[in-house]
């Protein structure tokens, strides 16, 4: 097989990739529209295969962010790489793992911000209800000054209905 070959008979990309993190810029998911989450999430798409419907990416959630309870028609495999992800009664830290499928899951809280590596297989569009996010009561407390400021900012946005 030749190095750099882009597709095979099965239609999937078999191209080998080795990417430096700094080569891929963070962009707003609001612009790319892959996930359809409330504003504030940044993404770095490392690999996208539209035939296989696979997306490998990093996601960055700001301090105080709440990802609403949601569904999607994909599965996802998540590795926490920085910060805190609080979900399902667990305070997850770098190295911890989450798997989700097409049943409702979340909400996820990011009291001090968080960065994850995530693989989606299928349509990653999140389906969620604004009213559920607006009435969500925070369960996790921030442990950093940045987190405390982020929670205040996020709560003000929610109180103003700007989510």
C-alpha cells in the first residue's frame, strides 16, 4: 500500500496521519456546527471521514460550562485530557474515560473548564432542550479562581436566557 493513499475499495480513508497539536487551530463549534451545543465550545477536528461518519477531535469547554442532557445518533468515546468533567456522579480528571450512545445522557458540568479527546461514530449533532439547561441546578463546585469566575459568567448567561 502506498503511503498517503486517500481511499480504498471500501470507500474509507486509509491515509496515514501524524499531526502536531499546534498545526490544528481551535475553532468555535458555533461556526463549524458539528455538535449543535450551547455557545462556548471550541473544537480541533483532527480527522473526519464522511463515509465512515467518524470524527476524531479535541473539545474545549470553558470554566462554568454546562453541556445539557442530550442524545445523538452516534456513539462517543471520551478521554479527559485537562481539567474536570463532572457527570453521572463522578468528578473526572485527566486520564478518566466516558462512553455514551444514543440514550439520553448528561448533563455534564465543567466547573473549572475541561479539554477532552473524543471520537464520534455517526451523526454527532446533539439534541437537547433549552428549557432543561436553563433550569439545571449546578451540583459541582469550582476549585479554581478561573472556575469560580466562569460559573458566575455562565449563570448570568443562563439567567438572561442567552444559551
